[in-house]
C-alpha cells in the first residue's frame, strides 16, 4: 500500500490510456519508492513507471528486480539511489529506450 489513498497520477494515466492517447510515462522522484503506482501498473505495458528514490527506506520496496510482470515486464525503471545525482540522465535514457 502506498501513502496515497487516491493516486491522481494513476487516475490521469489510466484515463489517457482509456482515451487512446498511447503510452504514458510517470516519473516519480521521491525519498520513498512509489509502490502504490508501481502496483497499479505492474502488469501494464501502457505505462512506463520510473521511480527514483532512496533505498532501502520505508516501505522497503523498489529494488532493482522490480521490472513488472506479464505484458508490463520491462515497463519499469526502478532506480534506487543513495543520493540524488545523475537523475536527469537516468530518466532520459529510460524514456528514450521505451518510447512511450
């Protein structure tokens, strides 16, 4: 369970997908892993979810092995960091290789 009871970004991404707008990229930069948003789109190939977070902070999720499942496999770019350095480069590489 994430910190939000209502994930506005997940609702917006789902709506864009339902409207046929193509793939969506969500970039979550926070001290904590965006586990709620990750879980919502874990099996979806329509959303590229990029989480840049410190690890292993609460909730302890978001290790490098978090890659999605089924059609969503590979639609995750989980980057646990000790410090916030080089993040724009990581995001640019992730979005370019997934072409959302």
